[in-house]
């Protein structure tokens, strides 16, 4: 298949590009280096060293495997860029990772919120219009987030729920309670994509993904030049990745609030497999479907204790600290989300274990000289702008 990877320079986009190229597909990756620019702005960086550009990464991949990944450097907000790529490549499947992916980034201040909303919503609209004009039979696999749902006091279904009201019933989109300006963009995207499928007959799979952890895939281990990025800072780092890094460098594990916040989690290897399963099993024309993409549920405190326990197995003694929660969220809540559709398609999950955490420790140890200590603790707060940022 001709598979277009939007956001192909990112944490997930780069290993996804390699995976599909190695499976024999014709892959074209697009990126404007938004994540790199955001890190440069903040004075942060990936723990793992990554090649300087997408073309350099593609060249390294070709040198190691003999396989090609086509690349374009461009912004999905630029219609001329999107039009050219879709007209020339004519994708049969589009994997859309190409958005600003951070809740804290979106909450820094007004400028960052406006940028996040504009970047994410408008670039996805450009993609939908390009599909309608140049690739109407293509399948859009869009990276959403479990954060669209929030934490309701009922079980979370996969995208839709049957409603009975005043003697009538219908199957409607599951109610959304997003927790940040970033998560709001994902809700807007879902509505726009659903609309495009209904009106234009497009086909799409919305992958409402949980929190991803991990550093390595089968392809990134082939050569250091094929590393994917690993973020641990307070803006782009995720809880488990941050806890693993903190354990290795002897920093207390920073749990926000009580740590009772529960979410779905999955390994980076399973993320890529989920995308593959979606592409191999496309929806019908006009169909908009939603898969809840995670394998296990943990509270933040559960994760901290797992990392603490795994550390003890390898001689790391690290304590757990509870910080004032910079976010506006319930500390303890009900959380039970359905996630059966990808399992039904054949997903075989890689479950989190102390052994897996210990393997992450080893990679972090290798690169720990690259840690930037000043950007681990949270300074972005939901009720106000980030400390020290310009008003």
C-alpha cells in the first residue's frame, strides 16, 4: 500500500514509518519539526540522540536496511504543501500523528493555547479536504486520545453509546469531557472527521489512545541513528517515562497530587501494531469508527510504585514524592473503559512488568549524561500561565 505518515519525525511517527517500510509498503513521511522547535524554545531535548532531520533519518534507514522512506518537510497548515503531497503520492492510507501532542504545552498561556487549537484543528481540516479531492477511497487512521472522554462516573464505551430518552433510542457519540486545550482539539478533530465521513463518504478510524511508554521498537534497535525520541520533561514527558528516568538519576518520583488519577497505558510496540491492525482491516466507505487503544489501566501512584519496586531489583533506591497537582482534575475517580475492538482484530498486548521497566532503566542509563535537570519538575499550571513565561 501507499501509506502517508503525517508527523513522521515524531516519537510514534518515525518508528511507524520504519515498521511499514520494512513490511513492504511504500511509505512517505511528512513533518515540519514542530516538536523539535518546541523543545528548542523551552531549552529541553530528547534523552535519546536523534538524527538532525527527517531526510537524515531516512538515509540512515536506507543504509541499514536497504529500504526507502520518502520524506517531505512541510507544514500541514499550508494548503499548498498538503495539496502537493496528496496529489503526487495518492495515498491509500493516511496515519495522522501530525499535531501538537502536549496538554501542558497547550496550557502555558493564551498564545500556546491559540497555536495548539489552530495547528491541530486546521491541519486536520486540510487533510480531510485533500482526501476528499485527491484520495477519496483512502483510509484515515487518526491518532486521538482517551483524554477526549475525561473521567465520567460511567463506563466509557468505544466512541459511541446507545441512548434511551423519552421512549426513543439512538446510538450517539460518547459524551466528551476533555481536560486541556490540547484534548479539546482532539474532540474537535473527531467531530470534523465524523462529519466528513457522513457527508463525503470518507472512511476513518479514530484511535483514542492511552498514554504510551517505552523507548525501543524492533527497528530502533538496529542502529543508534534510528532512535526514536524519548521525552521526560514536564511539557512533553509522560508519567511512566519520567518516573523511569527519575529513578535512574536518583531523583524522587514526582507524583502529582495523591496519584489516584487513573488512565489507560500501552507500550510503544503495541501502538504501532494497533495502527497496523487498523490499516489491514479498513472500514467501509462513509464509516467513522473509534477504537479505544490501550492495554492496561493504572493510577499514577500505581506506576510510581511499580518503578520503585523495579528499581529495588537492580539496586536503585528511590522515594516517591507527592507534589501539588498543577492540573485541574479529580484526584480519585471511577475509570473503566472498554477496549475490545483491537483485541478482536488480533492485538496481543505487551503488558507492563518490572522486567520491562528494568530494560528501560538500561537505555536511560546509557544516555543519562544528556539529562537536563531544570525541566523535570512541573511549572505549567492549569489555573494560570507557566511560571516565568511572558504575559
